[in-house]
């Protein structure tokens, strides 16, 4: 599994990080964390399965994109002390959990971790601008979609490239 956040880290550092990660399971339909939640401020890496990213605005929940193996989540909530989006398992998932305190230490120490957070925050800002500027919401769809349609969602990277 290639995780861009870890590119450039020395082998010794990768081994330290690997020891800090814990394997967790998330069953289909389970909410990993919800928008506005101030608990569970850990970072997660999707090891297997798909997770949906959803955003509530003006009383509606919008589907933004699908996380696939190798994608990360939770870093924005961790840095802002509150989750800005909801993450939900579409199918049974295996995740790697990086505890908040350990992630914060790595964030202070390693440029690639900070760069990964900066890139995530930029993508998040672009997606929010698109939603807030478009009352018809061309980016996301209300979560009144069929399960198969959710599974066929675009990845975050493709979604943001198409919105530029």
C-alpha cells in the first residue's frame, strides 16, 4: 500500500510509525466519526474496503467522495480539534489507527506528514467552496442515492481535478 504521506521518511522512521499503528475493523454502515464530533480525533488509513466522506450543510447531508485503500482520514479533525466531515463505512473495512498523541508528535517532526495535512486541507477547502457556492450542489449528491451509486463514487483526487 503506497501512502504519499510516508514518502521521504527514512526506513527507521517508517518502522517507528508502523509500530504506532493499530488495526481496527469497521462494519458496513458504521460511522467512524461524525461532523462536529470532538472525540475520536485519531487519524486512520484505509487498509481494505471503502469509506464515504459526507458533509452536512443547510440540513442536508452530501456525499463527497469515497475513500479507498491507502487513503487517510481524520487528520483535519485532529488538527482543528473537531471533525469537519462524517466518515462512514460503505462495506466492511480494515483500518490502521494512528492515535492522536502519536500523530501530533510525528506532525511536528516530519515535513511529509505536514505536507500531507496541507494537501488534505487544500482539497477540503476546494470541496467546501464548491458546495457553498452552488446551491444545486453539482459536487455532491444528497444521500438519497442507491447503494451501488455510492460504491461507484469518484475518488477524492478525481473529484477535485474535475472541479478545477
